[in-house]
């Protein structure tokens, strides 16, 4: 009985500590199957938070570029998103990360650790030429 009580108390204390830690939980998947010229929608879902996150920015660059460009992300409910026009990229790989700021001044990035050196990567397939489909 003591063991069960100890386990239940431990679970309660850990869940209370996690709930009061102020951590935000995000869900993000890198877009798959993007064809050059299409819009790539980059989304982040806020799955739980103790403070309101109000400002998301997408930082992106083409493989080989030194600097990241920035664009604000729109927010609808618990989802923040931005659309990238993939027609502007000549290489087949785009690197990006997401920055955010909360109502209490807290900031963060996705990925959390060194996002400029360890960004997400999105592959862009070349578009098929319209001329290839025409009969000769």
C-alpha cells in the first residue's frame, strides 16, 4: 500500500510541476511533397500553454544562402501558419525555423536548440514542364 501511495503522490507532484512550469507545447510537421511553384504551408499547432503566445515568425533561406529572411505568421485559434511561394527557390532544399514571443515577454524557437545551425529542412521537387505534355 505504501508503494502505491508513493507512486500516486509522485505522479501528482510531477504533473503539478509540469503544469506550473509555463512550458508551451507545440506540434509541427515539415511539409512533404512540395512542388516548385506551389505554396508550401508551414503550420504550428499550439497544443497547450500557460501563457498566451501572440507573435510567430518564420525564418527561411534557400540552401547555400547565408542569411535567413523573415515573415510574420498568421494565427487562427491555436494554429499559426505562413505560406511560402516555392517558385522563388532555385535549389531543391529550403531551411527554416520558427520564432515566437509570448504575452509575458518569453521567447523561443522551433527547433529549440540552435535553430540557425540546426533548422528544419523542406525538399522542393522540380515542376514538370508543360511542353513535355504537348504532342509533337
